[in-house]
């Protein structure tokens, strides 16, 4: 079965709201702390090695980076700025916060959010904050627990169940959860199915 995300390509990077594409179509956003493996997850989902830049210096994504699908001109994957280890000036951090707040509250094209978390350190304050943004808008969210290859299968399964219970208390059934590994490709098909469903595209 062909992967509809495999032809994804860099489209633009937006530092200001006016730089965003016209607000129509379908967008799925990806958020995650700077060391959670967001770029690796995007690359695995799109079966590309260097679509999203994987940096040895966490926190290099400092804009909203859009990846378009040529066969679907109004569909985009959006890589959001990473937080956590990013050593950035306070004013730039404040700018990101205001920009993301406006994006989540007003962006009509946004159809869902994937929050990427290291399965060994899930549900930090930032993760909960991003999930809260999305659920507040009535949009679906998907928690991608990455680096699952670092744990045994049973240990990874226990974490997934614990995260599901925790999120159900705060958000009901608005957030789905799965384990994932860009390295071993565990859970890639499952995550891709969620994203393609939100984008309303079918396998080629």
C-alpha cells in the first residue's frame, strides 16, 4: 500500500502570522519537546531521511515549518517550534508563545495535533499545555510515545496504558495514544493512518 505522505516536501517556514499560507485546506501539526524525536518521527512517517532536519543541537526548529503534499495542494504537515532544551532569548520564546497561541485559537485549517513525547519521559508540562490547546478547540490530538525501542515491549505497553489513564482524566477520549519508534518503525503505520484520516486522504 503506497504511503500518501512519502512525497511530502518543504514548502515554507513562517516566523510571523502573515507568512502563513492562506487559511484553507487541511493541516496536521506536530509538537514536542526539543529532545522528543519529533524530526525523526516526521521522517519515518514520510519515509524520508532528511525531510525534517534532525539536529544534534535540540531546539533548532524556530519557526512553523510547512511540508506540502504535491498531489494534495491544500494539505500540509506543520512542524512547530520545539521547547525544552532550546537555549533561546526570552523575547523569542515569548514571540513563539504568542504566535502558537494565535495559531491554535484561530487557524481554521488545523485538523489535529500530534504531540511527540519520549516514552521514557512522557507528559511534561509542555505536552499537557499543547494537548490542552487542541482539546479546547474541539480538535483531536494523538500522543506519539517515541523511542519505544529503548524499552522492552511490556515496559512500553505499561507506559502507554498509564498515559492513556492519565489523559482520560483530563481530556476524556479526545486524545489517542500509541507507542512509536522511528528507528524500528514500530507504530509507523498506525500513526500514519491517524494523520491521513485527519487530512482526509487515502493511500495512493
